[in-house]
C-alpha cells in the first residue's frame, strides 16, 4: 500500500516555476522533513498537499487513493491535518474552544438533530469533549484549557495549533515550520512532542523545517529543495553532507 506519495508535482506562479517535478514517498510511522533555503518551494508543497493549490502537473496519493482533486475543505476528512507557519487560531476563543473546532470534520449529526439537541447530538458532544481533553492531557495543556489564545505566549500558541490539528484524528500530520519563533528550550520540547506523536499516537508526520538541530533529532528521511527542485533525499546526515545542499545553504 502507498501511504502517501507526491508524484512529479509541478506548479507555476506567473512565469516562475515554484515547484518543478518533485516526487517523494512517506511511509507509515515516519517523520519526513522537507528543508531548503527561503523560496525553495517548501510551503508551496504543503499548500499542494493540503489542496490550497492545484498542481500544474503531477498527482498526490494517500492510502492508495488519488487525492489530487480533493477540495481543500474535505482533505481533513481523509485524515490529513496541518499547522501553519503563521499561527491560524481563533485568538478570542479559549484553548478548549479552539480544540473543539478541530473536531468539526468528525461531526456526524444533521442540522435538525442539533437544533433539537437530541440524545445522539448530546452523546457526540461528549465524545468530542473527551477527545479534546485527551489531547490536552497529551500535550500538558491542562493549565491553559480555559485561557484565551490571545493571552498565551507565542510558544504555547504553537502547541495549541498542533493540538487542534491532532483533534481531527489525522493519519498524516503536516507541520509547517514548527520551531519558527521558538526559543532553544521550546524547540527541544517540540522535538519531544513530535517524537511522541509518532511513537505514542502512531501518526505519520510530514514536516517543513529550517532548524537543522530539530530536523536531525526527529527525522527519518529528509528531502532538500532549492528553487523548487530536488537536491537530495536521504537521512538527515546524508542530506546535510550532500555537496549541492551545502552549496545552496552556504552559497559556496
């Protein structure tokens, strides 16, 4: 079974080819990381995978199903969730409320059932609340459960956004620059969360990251890009030692 594969992804923005024939495969239980200098096409690939953009060429396969044309609002129901480099949370809602919003793709009740608040709806509400509380416990967010997001420090907001993604019960979690803006200590904590998400929750992680310490700590496979093209694919150590990767990062 093909768990996740990108095959020949290509996209243009005007006359610029942002991603040029990029292919890679992610196996179940892996942490697969995409690296590269600014403008390399990393987040563009995430936007293709999460269906914000349509590829000019190529296709996306998830659990043996072609998801290249799945609408963006439906991709979470397939088991793919993501975070964003620029945090996308409801700042004037509480942590718990944000996490419960992450459960909306799993809602199975009809509008009229919710209006009447039938027993089935009440049971689903309890199910969603219990699932959110499990994520709160998993990420040690108990002290922040009822806090407004706007009052939280930046590093904690990053964890809350990851928590909301986990509430969708994904099989594939896309983390876009999870260490961006974090301190050294917070980045170390993030490494532990990513490892636990993989080992304890059994969720496969596809990550875009610039911090090579974090990349080396958690990644099974690494794809290096530059100008939208593949430079190297292998372990973190192999990729970091690749001459083209060194040239791209150091300008040598």
